[in-house]
C-alpha cells in the first residue's frame, strides 16, 4: 500500500484485508469510505464480515461497493453492530 494512502479505521472492528484491497484499488470508493463516520464504517465492516458463508460475504462486498458509490452511508435494514453492546458479548466468540 502506498505510504500516502490512509484508510480511516472504524470504531470497533478492524478493516478486513480483502476490503482494504478493494479500497486501495478503487479511488472513488476510497474517498467515500474515508468520508464516513467511524461508527458508519464499523456498521459496514460488521455487516460485511458477520455472515458465515463466503458466498454471502462476496454478495455483501458487491453491495457495499454499489451502495457507497451511490451515496448510502450505512447498510440498509441492518439493526447495527451487535458487538459494541456489552450485553451481547455472550453471543459472540472472540
């Protein structure tokens, strides 16, 4: 990755490597990503990585790209990242 490129982090989840590659190689998507708030970036990352099936993750990556380029700031119909709520910790493996 170019030393001049800074991809903004999220509030909770680290950026997965496959998403980082997409952002680095897609200039307009990169700009849209960095314009999001840390919480919004977190919502996208959680929504993208929480499915168990690789097929679902790939579909969501495609939708993330399309939605961000069309101006959406958060995933539609997503109740929010459950990982940030300490009361939900019992449901998730670390």
